[in-house]
């Protein structure tokens, strides 16, 4: 008897339907959270404390009827709390952290923007399945670049310099004395700027192939007023291959790369014999079975992979397509050795819930 002819278990059918419905409701909720975030409704709720729909609408300068229905939807999804006696809505302290505190590691506003940016080009995704060629980051539009920048900003601006760099051998002293640094895949240059501010004697170059990212980076650099940062598009101005760099960083870059082996080789050639590559990449397991069984982030990671990460890596003919969880520690050790590196150390850092950090040296 085929699977199609197997008898239907009613309890399993209902459970499966509930699970599918939860997923669809989650997608709708993400869209409406994105709207609330963009309108500043969560910030207004934090400022007001418990408030009626009328009070919130007046504070936000919006239509009460629309705000009221949005509040109903948010309360039903557990995003906000509702008091029936007073007919008031409020954000719990925990919700305030996740939805409004931009400098907190648990803040998810950037992820909302990234997820919604993915849907802007969803109609092109079936073609990727048919041709095997994915979409570059620029194909996803500026909102995707902006959302990713918001997701990583807290770690890069608040923890990278004071918490992580001191764990690397000799890096702080080299940068204080004046070093040559490349931030590869710099995105909006928040990491580049943070390091440049802390180490004014060093020179930093941010590299990125995304024009959206480079535009954002240029604006951020101007706003920060840091004179020791410049930007390069590696398609026209590649990494120096003369062993002149003291330090190279990649933050969630290698798994997105169309040609990661070539990139790793270029990083090796750019570094001095005593140079260091700090590589941060998404924490994963060596096999799908292990990720399915042990990785709590696997559901989100594989979703991001199909929509963004693997797609970007396959955006040219012959792209590697590592995927979001594809540059796990085993793969990182293997590929860095093949690229000419001889020393590899996992840096124990628990301040980032998504990434693993590797100190890799010639």
C-alpha cells in the first residue's frame, strides 16, 4: 500500500493542520509587527505604559480604528498584554527589550526588517529553483542590507572591541600601535567604525560587493566622523595579495560567499606571517541530522538560507552554496587549512547567540 493510500489518523491530521496554521499565522504576525515597528507603535506603548487604543492612536498620530484592530491582533498573538477591566494594552518589560531596546542583544527589530525584505522578491524564488541561480544581496534591495545591519549592530558596536578583541593574541597591542586592517564583507561598516574609533592609529578598509551596503557604510562613516576608514569594492579593488595586513575580520561572510575557497586563499595571501583572521560565522552542526536534532536555531537558519544566504552564494554560475549553516567549525577548519592557514582556535565567547568565533592564523 502506498503512502497516499495509508489510512488517515485523525489526531495526527488535526495536529499537522494546527502546526501548519501556526506557521501561516506567524507569517501574518511578522508582517504586522513590521508595520507596528515602522510606525513607532511599540516605542509609543513603552513611553505611555498601559493605554487604550484611543490613547495610543492619539500619541502616535494615527487612526484609532486601525490602531485598535492592530492591538487586538497583537494581543491575540501574545505580543502585548491586555487588561479587560481597564480596556488597556501594555508591553511587558520583556517585550520592551525585544521590540524597542535597539542596543540590547535580544532586540529583533532588524530581523523583522530583513524578513520582510525577503518577501519583496519572493516571486523570483521559483525561478531560482528552476535555474539553480540565486539572488544576490543587492537583488534583495536596500531593506535587506539595512535589516542585516540592524541585526548585527549591537554586537559590533558594544561588544566587539571591549569583549572579543582582547581574547585574541596580540591584536589589541598591534592595533594600538597602528595596524593595517581589512573588514571583509563590512556591510554598513558598523564593525569597521567601532574598531576605527577604538584604534585611531590603525587604518581600516571595509570591503563589500553590495552597493547597497557600501552606500550605507559611506553614510555611517561620514556620520561617525572617523578619518581612518576607507571603503573598497573587491570586484574592482581586491584585497592586497602582498602580505601587508595585520588583521582581517569576516562577520557572517564566508557562508554567503559565492567562492569561499578563493576568498579564504585571498585572506591568507593578504596577511603578514604573524597576522590574524577573526572569522565569525553561524553556529551549526556538521550534518543535517545533528542540526535537526540538536540545533534550536535550525528552523530559522534553513529558512534564511533558502531566502537569502544560500541564494546569495549561488547568485553566480558555479557558486558554492554553502548555506547559512554550511560553514560550521568542521568545515571552517578544513577550508582554512586548504587555504594555507596552519593555526585554528575557537574563541569562547557567549555574547552572541547565533555565531561561533574562530581565531585563524598562518
